[in-house]
């Protein structure tokens, strides 16, 4: 399996309103470093799995609506507890849609799996990964 992984980041605010989250129940900020890996089983005639430039652009496009937002007020996340895992899946869904619509160029059809990893700090990270 081949993979190309690109990186970006988002700065968000949110609260996690359940007792299990302790002090994170209150509104707080977070900066997530976001890694998105796109997997293929084969390379194209140019030796590419995925165009890195297009992958970078697509990741930025998917992250843009979340950046500098209070996720408690984001309609697209309404009713969800915006844990690292939930945010990872939300980003995955946006990337999967971009793959389905061909936004990663001619290589889109070869992408068979995506992993979205959110680095919450130097000590903690979470991700969502699945086949397409």
C-alpha cells in the first residue's frame, strides 16, 4: 500500500459539556495539527499515489470552515460532542467527499483509504481511518 500524507492545522474553540471531560467542559481553545493520509494500492504511470499539491489544497479546503470557529456554534456539528475523534471523522467525511467528486485529480479513483490524525498536543493525538 502506498500513501501520501499532508499536514495543516486548525485553531478552534469548543466545550465538552459532560462531567467525564472535567475542566474541558468549559469553553476553551485548541490548536490541532492535522495529518491526512491518502492510500492507494498502485501508482500511476508517473510513479505517484496522489498529487501532493492537490492533497494539500483539498485538506485546506476541508479545514477552512472549522478554522477560527467556536465548534459549539457550528451547524454542521450541531448535537455532537466535538471530541478529537468526532472532529477527525468530520474531516474524514469532507476528504472522502472530495475524493468521490474527483478533487484530487486523475488519481482520485485510486484512493482506497484515508486516515485523518489530529495531534492535540505533543502528548496526545487521535484519528479516524477507514476504507472508501
